[in-house]
C-alpha cells in the first residue's frame, strides 16, 4: 500500500530538515490562528458587546473584554426588546422553510436520479439555469405571485418560495447518483414501488446529505432579511433578522448586540450537534475545496 504522505508539496526528505520542519510548524500555527480569528472573532466580539455597557462600547470599541460584565443585558434584550417573541417567529419561519426545502430537494432529486423520466435531462438543465438568475431579479414577480394567492402576511409566503432552491436539488441528486443502482433494481424485483423505494431504500442511506441540506436550508432561512421583510408587513410577525435592524433605531446598542448574540447561538449549536453528519455529507457530495 502506497504512503500518501509522499504525495504532498513537501517531500519526506524535506520534512526531515530542521529548518523546513520548523517552517511548516510556524506556517500551520499562523494559519490555524488566522482561522480562529476569522471564525471566532465576530462571535467573541458579539459576546463582548452584549455584556458591555453602551458607554464602554462607544468609548473603547476595540477592547477585548468588558471591564464590567453585565449579564442583565441579555435579560433586558429578552424582555424589553421582546427578543424571545421574534426568536419564536424565526423558529416558525425557519422550520417551515427547512421542511419545504428538504421535501422539494429530496423528491426532486429522487425523480431525476432514480426514476429518470423521459425529459429528465431537460428538467435538470432548467433547474441548473435558475442558479444563474439573481434572486433580486425575480423579487417583484414573486411578490405579485404571493399577492395573487393571498399569501402575504402569512408564513406560507416565506415557506413556499423557499422550496425553489436549485442548489439543494443538485447536490442531493449528485448524492443519489453515487448510490449503487443494484439496490434499486433488487427492490423493484421484490415489488417495491416508487414510494417504498424512496422511503425505505433511499432516505435511510441519505442521512449525511440530508444533514447537509438541512444545515444549508436552516442557515439560509435564518439569516434571510429581504424577502421576509417584503412578504410580511406586520412588524409583530417579523423574524429576528428583520426586527433587530428596526429595533436598533431606538434601543440601546448593547441590548441590540445582545439580541444578535441570541440570534447567533441556535445555528452554532445546530452545527455542533450535527457536525459529524454534515462533514460526511460534504465529503460524499464532493463540495470540498
């Protein structure tokens, strides 16, 4: 069995040299530190701002940690800014968007990859073309559509358009294409129809890609600002991403940042819980850089 270590940019002979070895360690350390700063820096700054006073934020914005930690800012943001109410709105909108995106991506990819209809390639090409159309171009047409269907100011105005996410369909189709077709053929010989094939064969084998699509759907819906603001005019029904900029006009700065911290925590926890499945799914779909 060949040794993969010799296939890198730096050969094993160069790695044995002290100067090269220390240079590699220094480079790895710098890159790791830069990754931590870029990844954790904004989260730590948000936590610092949420626990600081407004005066200290204005006086020392680059201070690494507040001199006087104020945990009551979180409680004040929860009650005075009603962050909990807007967080519940966000969960409702995100939950529905996640389900619709997952349903459309799974069934659409199953039809294109497993059932393979006669005009499957034409449909696949049409789905692929939508990736090149900016979402803002179709914003007016989309609003007129939900207006004609009387969906404005309802969660359906956010849920249903979320299903038109071509990228999720494409990566799920790519995953389904990699599954052995012998399993489909054996199940069909045993009398399995399309529904049973989808529910009992394909979905149990697709947990990694389902985790990836779920993460993409949740993150996309959680941070979406423009469409919920357009489709829902009732301020009481706005999600956090829309409510916080409006509240920032009148509220204390540290309370607004505390609300931002509350909005950051759920997606981070979601990734930490499902990171093993997500990383496996990324490897299967070939999305690695």
